[in-house]
C-alpha cells in the first residue's frame, strides 16, 4: 500500500499539530483519536513518526466495524501509548478511505514513519489481533522517536496559515472547486510554495476522478486507439492504487501514437508522476519505460 497517491495527497496538506488531549499514563499521546481528512497529517502521519498508528477504517452501520473498534480501543488503552488507535468513519470521511484504497470494512492499516506498514480486513480473534500488534511493535522497535516528552516554548508549533486552513476546510466539506481556488491563490501569490503546489495537484486529481465512469478501464481496453479513454482509465487505475498499471497504459499509448495524441498521453503521464515522490520505485521504473518508448 506504500505510495498510494491519495495518501501522499493527505500527507502534503498542512494540518493542526498533534495534541495530547485525553493522554494515558503520562505517555504524552492520546491512545485513541478520531481522524478526519483535515487532521490526517497531524493525527496519523506526524504521530506515526513517534509510535505506530493503527488506522481503523469502519462505519457505525457495520456491526463488525463497531466490534473491532471497541476491541482495538481497549487494547490501545492497555498499550499505554506504545501505539495509537486512529478511528476513521468512512461515511463522513471518504477521502481518507480512498487514500488507503479501502475495498471493504472494517479495514485496519498500521502506519509507521509516515508509510503504511501492514493491513488486514474484517474482524479478528483477540489472540490473533494481539499477535499482529506485537509484530508491528517489533518491526518498528528503535526506528521511531517514541512518545513526546515535556515541550518547551521552542517546541511550540508555528501558527497555522489561515489560507491553508480555508483550503482544508473546503476540502473536508467536499467542495473541490473552492479548495482548488484556495490553493491556486496561494501558488499565484507564492510560486515557490511547494506545499501549496503539491496540495493543488492532489486536489485537482481528486476532483477529476470523482466524475470518471466506473467502466472506464473496460471501455479503454476495448478500444486501445481511443486516447481520451486511455487517459481516463489511467486516472481510475491510479485512484484504485494501481499506479504501475496506470503508467504502463499511458506508456503503451505513447508507443502507438504520434503528434498531438502522443503529447496528450505524455502530458498526463508526467502529471501523474508529480503525485508521487520522485524517488518512488514505481515512478523511477515508469520513467525508464517512458524513455525507451520515446527514444
């Protein structure tokens, strides 16, 4: 699951810093937190630099979800800050569910160091769940900074940029047009603002895929010569966490085409590359394939 595009988008968004409300046992971390798209950066990614964060994606409509959430909550309190239980309601926060490519609920994903580490779907016997959590702790032992200690004035976070706050609020409300306009205004005013540019790219992608045909991949496969269909299908595949398939589809189209059609495919491929870290293995591999296709 590492490198999922929407997860990168959420990571790029500024969000409030972690808080220590309802802390347990003096560890400095709340054992259980509720997460939204706006707080994902703080409550999941930033916290996962300190301790593993177990992201629990479920719904109150699902008895399995409710039972698993209760079970994880009890274990989190018992763990006394060695890991954090991050609860996500997929009904009210679909952006986070999409970031993880959730196909069924409940889904549980362990995040450490800002990256997905392990995951499972469905309910689990307590003994098996404890073993899974123990394995996560063993895998991350000595690799994270640990729970925060006492903070000083020097440790206080910088005040939030109200422009980013407004953009985040719009995105959290599902108003993609307003969020895009807000991020674009920041970029126009500060062309070198990398946070705003990264967030703008991610939000534009999210807005675009909301309106794609669910059968886009099938239609594109039926007519490889339809450039527009190949572009839409690549977006769908990327939104489903299948970056390699999306990149390969566009590169195959580049090999088959010339002129304006090739330019359209290459332009979209480069746009999709920008949604990832430049060093991501799947991007590095795709760039090599692109070079071979072009030259």
